[in-house]
C-alpha cells in the first residue's frame, strides 16, 4: 500500500526511509493565479455565480497543508486605522503602531511609512501590557479544527504556522530601531522576546489542546538579506535563538517537529538552527546564495530541506532547462539520502506560466520515487 502524504513527510523529517520525495511550495502570487486562470487554470463557481481559482494545494497535490495558527500577534488586537486611501493604495496604522502603505493593484510587500514603537518607554507603557494575558479572541479555534480535520481526510501533513520574534520586531520597531537596539539596548530586546515567547506558548497551548494537535509547526522568520544575515551570528545567538530554542522545545513537548522558513542568505545561522532543534529549513533561497547541495552534504544528518529550486528557471519557460534542473535536484537529493521536499526557492511570480509550473511538477513526479527494493 502506498504511503500517505502524512507518512511520507513524517519519515522525511525524521530521517527515516520514505518511498518518495515529497512536494510543498509557497505557491503563486494572487496576480499569478489571475494570469493562470486565463491560461487554463481551473476555477469553481460560487452560489452567486462568481468564478474563483480552485485551491492550488488541492490542484497540484501538495503533501503539506497549513491549517491555521496565524493568530493576531499585534498588541492591539484587531486595530486598523485607515490614514489615507487612493485608487492605487491604502495607508493604515496597525495594532503594532506601524504605518504601512499597501497597493491595491498588485501584490507586493508593504511600504513601511513609520513606526510608533521607537523606544522602550513607548513599548512598556502602550503595547507591552496588552500581551501579558491570554486573549482567546485571538484564536479561531473552530476554524482551525475544521481545517485540521479536512487535511486529515486528505491524508496530508497538516501544520500550524506563524511568524515569531524576528518578524514581530521588524514589523513593530522597524529595521533601523530594531538593529540599533540590539546593540545599544539588549535588555529591551530580551524583554520583548521574553514577553512574546510566553505569549506564543500560552496561545499555542490552547490552540493545540482545543483545536487539535497538528503534525508539525512552521515558523516564518526572514533572517537574511541577499548575501548575508541581517545581523551577526553572535547577536542572533545571544538575543534571538535562546527564545527560538525555548519555543521549539515547547512544541517538542507535544511531539511536534518544527520547520524554520527564512528567506535570504542563512549559511552562518544553520548551526544555530540545528542547535535550537528545528527539523527542516525552507525555502533555501538560491538567488541569495544558498546552496542546497552544500547544506545537504554538511547537515543532511541533522536537517531536512524544503525548496531550493530556483524560481527564475521557471520564469525562463525553457522546458529543456526546467527538466534538466528538476532532474538534477530531485535525483541529486535522492542520491544523498537526505530528507527532501521539492519546491521553489520563493513564491511564484506572474512571470511564470501555468504550463511551466505544471511541467516542472510532471518531471518531479517522474523522478520522485526512491528505489527501496
């Protein structure tokens, strides 16, 4: 009998034999899906007659499925103040005191305008107090339970996900204040991380015990830029990773493996990632200089790997090139005998055609099985 997606992923993340390489990807941008619909991507009609794209997780046969966990981490829960709105953009102040401009006509990272939390005094007086008590209204327990049950029925490996300290800090303080404070006010950074680590443990505990235990956890923390980490490994080791390790150990107490997602160049952080107890890394950003095969050779006995296929190859629409690179990665990772899930090294831009992505998956599936005889 063939292994289910859940069984395959469980084995790959635990370093046990699996019958095949699995598949997981962050998927297409909204603009990409709109373009793909024009290229033949299937849609479904709602009761009101509106055509919407079908789930890409279902359509492409993902082995992993995110089912919840993205509770509201902002101190002022549900706060949203519109400061300006035009035909092209909307500028809001969020519950972390940050002002950002989002674009209406295309998907993009927001344009950060300003940050209210520019000192420890503001943090202490205006935002910290809102994070000290459990707030069940932050949790969509019924919705998460329903999503988890649906993933179980399809045999997928179901995970809870959320960002954590690094992304929360960047989004609340801004890069400049955050990085300066890590050097000049490490006590504030420790306090911020202590408060949020307790906050996450308290709220995830409720979610796991009342919505149901997932198969694992993803934490989304972009620690790197194009050619280097955003700060020194020593700073990460002293200020950030002790709290990562604590939260990972909390999830391990529920027998849950934890995947770390980090864009950017992360070479120098990998020993810290392993020491913290993460079981896998994603997306292995090749355009930022990450080397999937180097990581697999050095750390394949300690980590599994998710992603690593250069998205720009798909943008080329060159089928010969796509086939060559998919085969190189899939067969290469099989030959190394490490845990691997195929996927691109970033989300899929509108420069990728529907046909190109489908073709890449066809080639992957032709080569995904191990010879276990």
